[in-house]
């Protein structure tokens, strides 16, 4: 179950969950290219050369200091993996920024920045990496894997985080599409929603005591367990798993249901008139999703 034959790219790999993933992949024998722009949680410049510090004195690691929202940086990361380590087997899209803002106040700049870092960057990297990964399989190399780090905010929605929630929901959609696209060459693609101490969780603003309790417990959770699941999904055994959405909260590992029809009603030929439709739609009400947030849904104490 080691990863000695695997070469990985991990974005946002210089801090937090990304750094834990890098360290666990390296501990299991993988060679890793760390991509990190060294920005603050909201995307402001902070430590632009941080990725180089992470890989210093590590023969099996290399760094790209840059923003994945730039397609050229993504191409550079793929080229570095192949030139330095001879292959590319695993891509972990973990880079993210968080900028709070309600839909009626945030503005286009917030949307563009958050979508660029959290969703477009993943797309650009996979667009650059997957041709290399597919060609390697066709030449006889064992199929690799892709892991996209999503968020429960993209599953539940989170007030004041329209752009972030939309980006992470989009990343789940990208996961499913890529799993389909790569099924013929057996390259797996899965999504992981982490619950662990990060700069993003530190930025959460609880609306009540239940959410505050959630925040306190979440901030104490180590990222190791998230990283270990990513290592499994990146391993040869991970190729048997694709298109799935996992969650990791402390020692708990979840697999989430994904949207599928829960029930249906039939309109009459020509359609309901609106009064009748208002009555007919009531048959679906028992299947409606409530408007809870992820902070509400996971307020119970985690297993640590």
C-alpha cells in the first residue's frame, strides 16, 4: 500500500490541510510537487516563497510558487513533475481562498477571485494534467488518481459565503464529470470534504451558540485523518473508488449521498393551473431539504 511509484501535485500544499496531505504522501513514499501562492486566507499576498520552504532539503519534493488561477502556473507544475520525477500520477486540488460576502453585497471582485482560486484553478490544472496521465496509462503505467478537496459549504450552502459555496459545489460537479471522462482509462476522481483546523474555519462567524460549539470542536480536529484518506485514494487501491464524495471529521469517515430524484408528481397534460399546482406540489414536501447549514448539521461532537 505504499506510494513509491506515485508522483503527485498538491495545490495549496504549504499550509493547513494541504501541508498535511503533502507530508502524508511523502511519508508513504510518493514524490510531490507542492504548488502554493503563499497568500492569506482571503487571497492577499503574504508569504510568496513559502512552498520553497516546505520542500527545502527534500529530494522527493519540488515547489512551484504561484497561483493556480493562472493556467501557465498549472502547466508549469505538470512540466516540473514530469521533468523532475519522470511522471505524473496524482493530482490533489486543495488550493482555496475564502472571502465572505452576502449575494447582495459581495460584488464581482469577490466572485471572480474565489471562483478563480477554488474552481477555475482546479479545472486549469486538470486540463493540463489529464492528457499526461491518460497517455501514461496507455503506455502501460498504472492508472493514477485525482482528489478534489471540497467543502460542506458547497453541499449545504453557508450564509455570507455565496461565492465560496458556489465554487465548492462546482468542484463537486467537476469531480463527477472528470470521473466519467477518465473512466475508460481507470483514473479515479473523488471529492473529500474536510472538517479540520484550517484558516478557513478560523474565519467562520457563528450565528448562535450551537454554531460556536461546532467551531470550537472543529478547530481542534487534526488534519492527519483527512490526509490519510487522500493517501488511500491516491494509492493503487484507490483506483477501485471513483466519483464519490467523502467527508472526514476527526476519526469519522463519511460517504455522502449525492443528488438523485427522491420523489415525483405528474402534471396533467397541458400543465396544472397554478392553484392546482400549489396543491399538487405538496406531495413532494416530505422530501424537501431543510435550510440548515453545515455548521448546524455537524454540531454534534466529533470522534477524536
